[in-house]
C-alpha cells in the first residue's frame, strides 16, 4: 500500500528510538492510544527505510491476513502492520519467520492497547521484539522544543533555570487543548465534539467489545467518575461503591482503561517508607483535554474560583513527564508520596541510582514557603538521595527557596534546552 505523509507533519521524539531499534531488533512494536499519531509516524519511518505498509483497519487487508497469515507476513522483506491487535494470530507466523530469518527491522507493528487482543498468546515474541510507547503530542513536539527536562534536572538539579513567557491563561489553554493530533488545531467546541466521540468509540469498541464486557453502562459511569479523581489517590472499593460495582470488577475496569491508554495509575513511592505511608495509586488521565471534556471544564470555567484547575494542572504535568520518560536518556520512574497524616509530594522522579527529584504542582503565580513543606519532609526522610525539590508554578521566573528547593515555571518541562553538564 502506498505511504503518504501529511504536509503539516510534526516531528516526534520517538522517531530516533524506532530507527535505532530497527537496526538491531527483528520486530518493533509501537504501542499507544488510538489517534495518537502511530500510523502517521510509522508511515514516515517506513518511507525512509523502504518498508511496505499494511493496515488491519482495512477490511480487505484484514480478510487476506485471516485467510492465510503465514503467506501474508512474507509479502515483503520489510513490513509495517498497523493495528496488530485486530489480528493477534499474525504474531505466531511473524515469530516463525523471524526465527528462520533473524534480520533486524523485519517488522514494524503498531497497536492501540498494551494487552487487549494479545493476552491469550503466551511466549509469542519474547526476546525478538522491542516495544516503544507513543503518547499524544507533548507540548515540546507541538512547539518544536526539546522536552529534555528529566535529563537536564538529573544532570544539574540546582542549576536548572528557566524564564517563561507563559502565564496562567496560557496553561489553561494548553490543558484544555491536550495533545491529540486531530484536536490541537480545532476550536474549543470542535475539540469537545471530537473528544466526546473519541471516548465513546474507545469504550464501546476497544474495551467493551474486545473484553466482552456485558455492563458497558457501568464502565461509562466509571470513566466519568474517574475524571473527577484525576490528580487524587484512588481505591477500587471506594470507586466501585459509588456506581454499584464490587472492588474486583472495578479493579479489572481500571486495568482495561489503562491498557487502552485512557488513564495512568501513578504508584506510591515505597522505598524505605514506614508503616504510616499509604500505598494507593494516584490517578492521571493520559491526556488532560479528555479529563476536561468529561468534566465539562472549558477555559472560561477553569478560570473561575472553585474550578478544578489545580487537579487538571497536575494531570497535565504528570502526563507531560510520563511522555518524556519514553524518550529521555535518564532511566527513571514516576511515583507519588503521601503519608497517613496526609503529608504529600505530588510527583517523584527517581533514577536507577535511587536519586529523587520531588515535584509539587501549584496553580499559582506566587509560590510561598509553605508550598515546600512536603518536599522538606521528603528530604528529611531520604537524606542524600534527595537531589532537589521543585514547585512547578504558573509564574515566569525561577526562584530559590533554600539550598535545594526551587520554584520553576511549568513550561520548563518542555522549554529548557540544557546539555548533560547542566550548562545552557
């Protein structure tokens, strides 16, 4: 099938990772949310490496692959197969072929779910496949900026300084805009229409149908409920009781919603945590625009007193950082910290050496000393592994609140461009 690239194509940070993986790995899987730009990205990569592109969203292609899967995977020397979860039966023929001919870059696959449609195929491509995640556009991808906050902050935790041109209204716009490629250039009303349809199709087709869920109404109710919990800790028992579901069913639904990249659960940080610490996950939506659409929060409403701007800003920041983890050179993980007496740190980024950057997110342009109380508590608990405590806020300057505490504009996540030495 011919490969076409949109004229307004925006560069993706995942491109280099895919290209590198194809040089030494037989099968590469690009996995991510529907409409996050997977097909467009693999078309571009495929055009550069001379791979033939096939999509299983095309009924004719799907039928041909069903009838003779072993012949289908041998149609071309290099193949892109889009939406592989539609026909997981192709994975065994792919395995057989790459075992016979272990040539790097033989297959580039895309999928719209981590496990859906694939969970019944044990021992499929272990040791033969690398999986790369693609999220909706990051702010840096939209603006053509580096998105290297995680690498820079670990390289020089206290030397990271940014002057921002953005203010509170700019962040509200970005929260409501999100990062889905088909949404970012639409008007507010058209974004809302698109995302409402996207949610309906995602739940009804990808979750209800593929998982054979009989009570789809409860799943829709759960999605609406979860939007109000974005940025908060969650417990399946508490959530389920509000919509008439038991904790087992609620936990299953949460896993499914995470598998289709609608939500992300952020685990509690547990290293050397005493019995006082809680272990509930914190919830974030993969794209902030989806959460604001569910809650009916337009930019005008988010500016009003009492609006959930703080929770939406935290969701926005968490999703931007989780995007960045998929391409940063620093191997790190994200968690949250909360004790039973409700001492909290919104987000922790921890590298493989056990070093921690603590992050608080505040929807204020004027940070105060009390905003750092949770970070100071965390610092006292973990000692020298605490590299820096950062309050990300909606103001414009980098401010010092102590030897290892800084208030930094939210836009530092994508705006900064620092080398590994930490020098600009």
